[in-house]
C-alpha cells in the first residue's frame, strides 16, 4: 500500500509541475504585460524600468524559476488589474466556488447513483429507457444554454428564484443544478453500466442459487462492488465541475473563482490568470490523488 501511495504522489507531483510549466509559458504568448499596465506614450526608459522591477527582462527560464520559488512561499505575484496579491484574491473567492461545486456534486450523486441503480435493476423497461434518454440529453446539453434556460423559466417567467448574485440558498439552486447536470448524467450512466457488469458475475449467480432475495443480493453483494468505479468518477467530476464553474459563475454572476478568472482574461491580467489556474490545477490533482488512495483502501486489487 505504501509503495502505491508513493507512486501516486510522485505522479501527482509530475502533473503539477507540467501544468505550471504549460500555464507559465503559454500565458507569455499573449504579449507583453507592460502593454496592459502602462498608458500609451510612456517613455521607453519607464517601460524598461517596470520590466526590470517585474523581472521581465530576465530569460524566460529564470523568470519561471523565480516564479516557482515565490509560489512555494505562497507568493503568486500581484494582480495587475486589482493591485492586490493574487493569493489573497483567490482565497477570497474560493469559498463561493467550493460551496457551488460541493452542492452541485451532492445533487449529482444523490440523483445519479439511485437513477443508475434503478435503471440497471429495471433493465429494458420504460424506466430504463427514460433514464438513459435523460442522461444522454444531460451530457449533450451546453452548460451556458441550460443556465440561460433556467433563468428564463424560473427567474423571469415564474419569478421563483433570483437570477444572479449570492447570499441565500435560493441564489444557489439554479447555479448548482446547472453545474451538476452534466455530472448527474455521467454518474447515472456509469452507475448503471457498473451495476450491470457486477450483476453478471459468477458470485452473484451463486448468491441467487443459495436462495437469497433480490434485495439481499443487490444490497449485500452487488452495490458495494459496483460503487468503486462510481466513487472514482465522482472524484473526477470534481475537476469537471470546477472547470464548468467558470461558465456557470459568469452566467449567474456568482462571485467565485471561475468568474475571477474570466475577469482576469478580459483584463489581460497575466499574474492573476497564471496564479489562479495553477492553484485550481493543484486542487484538482490533490482531489484525484485522495480519490485514488480511497479506492485502493476500498478495493486492494487496485494497488496492483
């Protein structure tokens, strides 16, 4: 078990380093940051002074080295547009994004797992057909379109829910439903296929031959083993949901990290973009690492 954990931590470290390299170098392809910071007509001497102050006159590999050293000390630079430390802005927005992401995943798991189980147990029934059709639609539906549709129906026409902002649980309902719908569809389809695979195993037929009821076979033998892939996909959906929050937070004016990134892109705030993206990537990698370790504890076969 220890060797497996060490190997997964090493792989996570490689991914984080790769993401930091990609983000750092790709951000610099957008142009010179001083063009955004300084007004037109500034003298070349002042531009050179600013570049020296920000370390932009150094070779790019030295810039990356200095960025990593500072990041390890919690310093991701200062936002060009907000004039505040990047880490402070990210920490301020993280609670709202986590709140939205967690509620969306909870709604996805509470709906997706039971729907997948019922669909598998009632295979080829009308319920199965309806469930699979809805899951297919949920995976194909664009997040922004679903958000606008919910705003039009429940916010404008029926006036049941607020269409933007935050503060109460009612503000959270439409963004969470919008963000979690894709995950509902994914978890439903995986839960169904996983349970069907398990129900076809020899030990399930043996349990039935011993005279156990369908309920006992399902709850005592099939569900536990079928949930292992589902646990994995729920963890992976955290990253998908976190990425989808960028669009959802923009549609509903939700004050989270995704909306902050969009605002940074519009303002060409390269320090804020690179800092936020690297922090988001780090969180996603850590969550996936925890999910892998959890699955290995549940099913020892995964370690091999």
